[in-house]
């Protein structure tokens, strides 16, 4: 048991919290998506910086859009000498304003649309909470989480694990651990075969090495078999991709989880050996 403890130190970046009976693992997908948002956000910042600080035509158009009421008012007053010279009556300002403001519609869409597109990735980065963690519960013998307010769980032998070699086709980085979790009563089909379930991607991003996903799977197995415990002084690590103004979603309170777990066991239909 002592020798196996070091494996939990290897996966400290993927652990959110723990106690003697359970530990929680991070979702790989949310961290991977957040990095994509950073990349998109920086790519959009480059042309945004150029247009807003270097392109004089865009700057003039942006200024006129922000101050369109003053622009229309100034244009209206510029017409006054011509009307007075010809002895004509000036049209009402409200009528003139309504007609002229229509000419700004396309500029409104372009300026405010470009600002919204540039800001969107950063708003998602700041305010998009990570999904609930995946809990490895040794006391109940289950791995479970919540997805869209639904409870999903599996015994270790039902996980159907897959350790991806790479996180993406163009990246030479270790991939996530992918496991199947199931709704109550949805583990096996009519023939007693294990269903695919909902596939959950587990692990930190960026993984420290190519074997990180296999280390996570090994730790789950050893922990569930009571062959390894998490060191009491283990310090879970938080990466920069996890930073957000909105706290990550949490699992329900233990009282509610106990009811969900009891319901899952009651609905489980284990095929005859």
C-alpha cells in the first residue's frame, strides 16, 4: 500500500478534493474547451487592436456610431442655412432623426457585432463554470457524477475505460481517461451486455505526461479495491485554465446523493453469471 501512494502524487493535478472514503476528479473537456477559448480570444484581439487603434476609417466610423445622436443633430443644423436662404420650412427634427438613424443600422451591426464577437470568448472564460467533478466513492463502490441535473454512476467493472493516446489529432499531448457512467437501470441491455452509457472525459489539461490517464485509472482501481489510500498530505494542484469568476459546479449534498445512490442500486439489473 505504501508503494502505491506515490501514484496519487502523480495525478494531484487531476484531483479536486478528497477524504479517506472518496476523491473527486476534474473533467478534461471543460479545461480543453477553455484553452480553445483563450486561443480564439487572442486571435480576435489582434484584428480588434488593429482596427481600434490603427485604422483611422474604422475609428471615425466607431466614433460616429457611439455619438450618432450628436452627428445627426449637427447634420440637421448644417441644413438650416440652406433652408432659410431658400425660404423653406425646416422638417421637424424628429422626422429627420428617424430617417437619418436608419442609415446607421449597418454601422451599428458592424461595430457592436465586432465588439460582441471579440468579447464573447473572454466572457465565457470569466463566467463559464466547470462541470461537476467525478467522484470515486469507495464506501459505496461507485464512480458517479451529475450531468444536466441527472445522476450517472458505475461500478469499477462497468466503467469500460479508454485511455486516449493523444488529446487531439494535432496535439502530441496525453489524452483523457474516458469512462462510461449510466442512468439508473440503464447499465445493461436486454441481452445482459454492458451498454455504452454516457462517456465522460476525466483528467487535467494540460496533462503532465502521456501516461497520466493510465495513472488515473490505476489509482481508481487501487483505491476502490482498498489497496491504496490517498496520502493525508496530498495537495491537489489547480492549473491556470481553471481560473474563473464563477465557482465550479458541485455535486449535491450527501443526503441527496445517498438517495440517488440507493435508487441507482435499486434499479441496477445485474445479468446472471
